[in-house]
C-alpha cells in the first residue's frame, strides 16, 4: 500500500510569463516542494505536456481559430489554446525549483499531434495510455495525491482517471490553480471530482 505524489505540469509555460500562464500558478511551487520533501510519499512522479510543433489544439493551426474557442477535433470537443509546451522549448521544461533527483519518473503527454491530453494517464479520447497506471501498479501504489496546473483541466482529468483506474485519489487545492476560462470553472471541477469520489483537501 504505497502512496505516490503526482505533480501535474509544473512547467514554465503554465507559470507567470509563460505562453499559457495560469493565474497565480507560481503559488503552487512552494507547497509542491514542501510535499515532495515531506516524507509522506513513497514515490514522486511528474507529468509533462510535450506537444509537437503545430499541435492541433493550438489556435494558430486553425484558420480564424481564437484562443479559448471550443471546436470539434477528430470527434472530440477541444478548447483551442495558444502554442505552449512545445517539445524542446524552455516553456516545456519543468520549473527548476522541482528537484529532479526526487522524481522517480516523468510521464509526457500530448505527444500525438491530433489529440490533446489533459490527463497524465490517457489522451482525451482514451486512445493512448501513457503507461502511468501500470507503472504505479508495478510499484504497489494504491494511493495517489495530485497537485499542480491546472485544476480545471489537467489536474481534474489526471485525478478522475486515477480514481477510475482504482487508485484512492486526493487533490490538494493549496497546491493547484485553475485557468477559469469561464467564471466558476474551478469550483465546478472540484464539485465534479467530489461527485466522482475523489477526496478534495
């Protein structure tokens, strides 16, 4: 019965000054580091948005595409985003305050140009598995704690998928921040998590 901490997308592009900066996103770094060093967790892993150039979730790829617009992408609803976390760029790098020597693994997502991946476990169509669930099971993990960016997208979907994969799952609101494209998105995401059986603390 091991407990893993999952750090979701603590990357430059989601932090102040980044291409898709989450409001107040830098406030998650200090509590995240405290949790990494707390001794509470048997393993610490990170997810990393890792998009190829020209990813189809980017507004720039679509004629008249506007950031924040909702479109259909290969049969899936898709919010259009600014170009962000492009493979090999500084924006895609994990923030340097995250101690890499404490990370047991980093799971990259969003690598398929045709489908976005909010969750650290699956892409948005559940067509591709990152291998995170199997990796955790191989190490006898039964509990996960999720934190990071952003509460209403990648944190939410990582936590929902962790729960659906059978892990006892909790989300730390003190170490997560949301995009809030529409007022209330973060509150709605937390309500959705609670309704699914995820512990929100």
